[in-house]
């Protein structure tokens, strides 16, 4: 491959990283509190609000049910209103964030629910408030699972970003489609796939290491 192609792959990699990291940050910003609320707002839970819980649960399930490529197309008016355009890496962050938020919320909800209920009951017996239980027990105990969940979300976002490339979202997916498929350059397609594999491996390794470091049950 020519130096120009290497430069294109490098630029596309930076675009993908920008899209994925931005969407992961924004998705975590909305998804973490949403997942925490879903885990603690069922009937009889710390922040019991069953009707709100069911309503939010329906919205989360509905958003997660839509295939990402359809979500990208359906959100074009919203994307244009927020980003000013529906083409490019900046615009792709909008559907990526909307797809990541309910995904992260459900993963965080599961992580919180895995915390031993005996700890919650013990804290209640000692007079701890719901907020104290959440801050001092639920979140610290669930951190390793939350880190693993965020790693899974970032890996999924890398795949989503490649799909966004098929509708002009930029990044490695866009490069693979334009050069590897439309211009019949299989070497570019192979290079894009290899870069995506390495990217996923790097994210997974970093996430696993981070999860082990914050896991108090593992001696380092």
C-alpha cells in the first residue's frame, strides 16, 4: 500500500477513536445514573418509584430493540438539529450516544443488582439512608462489574462506529466501504479489519486490567 493509504487509515483511526470515546463518555454520563435508578427504583427498593421505573424501562427496551443502522437513519432529523449536519464524524456521535445510553444503563443496572443484598440489609439495620447505601455500598461493590460493562460498551461502540461509516459517518468503516468495497481495493479492507481487531483487543485488555485493579477481592 502507498503512504497515502497509510495516512488515510491513520486519519480514519483517529476519527473512529474520536467518535467512540465521545459517545462512550456521553453515553456513560447519561447511562450510569439511569442504570443506577433502574436498579434501585423498583417496588420495595431503596428509591421505590415503580411507575417511573416501568416507564423508563419501556423506553430503554424500545431504544435497544431498534437495529443501529435503522436508528442512524431514523435519527437524521435529530442529528441535523443537534450537530448541524447528518454527515461526518461529529454527526455520528449523536446516534452512537443514543444507542450507547440504554445499553450502558442496562449493564449498570445488572452490575448493581449483583451486589450482595445482605450488605444492603445490614446497612439499613444500622440506619443508613438510601443515598449513603448507594454511595458507600452499592457503587464501590459494583465498580469492577461496571468497569467490565463499560469495556463491553466501548467494544460495541467500535462496531457501531463502523456501521455508521456506511452512511457517511466517517472513520474506519467509511474508509473500508469507500476504498475496500466501492473501489475494489481488498488490501485496504483487510487493513481496516486488522486495525479494528487490534483496537478491540487493546480496549478489552485495558478494560480487563482496570477491572482487576479496582476489584478488592483480588490480591495484587
